[in-house]
C-alpha cells in the first residue's frame, strides 16, 4: 500500500485535523507515515497545506513530487486547483464546492467549476451546507474526509476508530458529531 495525499485549504478550516485523523488511522495499521506541513499566515485565512505520505514500506521523503499525489483533499476549490501539478493523471480531487473568498482577486467560481469538471476524478461537495443541515456545523472537514475514504485507501472503520481517539478528550458529543460527519461524507462519495 502506498498513498500520497495533499491536504490544502486556509487556516481554521480543519486541514490539520484531517491529517491527524488519517495519520492516527495509518499508524494504528502499522503503516509508515511521513508528513510535511506548510502554513501561510499564522492566523485564520492563510494558506495551509500538508503532504501526507502513507505506505506499507519505509518512506524516504516527506515531500510529494510533482505528479506524484494520489489524492488532493481540499477545503477550498481554488486551493485544489493550485496543487493540480502535484496530482497524478488518474489521481482524485475531493474538495469543498464552496469558496473561501479571502483575497480581492478571487477567480470566478464558474471558471473554477469548469476546470474541476474537466478532470477525470473529482468529488465536489457543499460540505458547509451538509454540516449545517445535519447540526454539525463544526465538522465540515470530517465530511470531506469521509468522502475521501475510498481514495485514500484506509478502511472506514479504521477512520472511525481514529476519530474516536483524536476527539475523545473533547467529549462524547464531539466524537459523535464527527462520526456522523464521516458517515455523511462516505454516503456522498457514491
């Protein structure tokens, strides 16, 4: 097994939480994992990106080469396109369909949607609305993780277990909200 994942978005959207859950699930499966994070502005709204490499064999580098990513998981559609040069030709993009407009010259969403629709393997979901509709507004990022489950190649139950471990100290209500979010994402990936 080998999966190279780029996680991207802007600060405060939960990218690093997704990386933590995936990493926890991978380590519990005795897989090798390497991660490299790039943070833009330290406050909410800055670019956040993480390279996450998972393998059954030792991993030499924590950085994913251009054209080497199996999956891009993006909390923001423009950010998904920014990392397109790192995606394999048959790789997957799993992204929020809702923009986080944090710059004055944000591209037209019609252009972004057209660019995404021209790619072979894209799941774009309105995770923010899904989260609000289901009473779990703070778990939109975990909905996206659920939608990416098949593409990343980790069993759903292993991700559930990781969610329980990662959020366990925050209480049962937070754990259950995130388990619900994970299941919503999995249901939407079909």
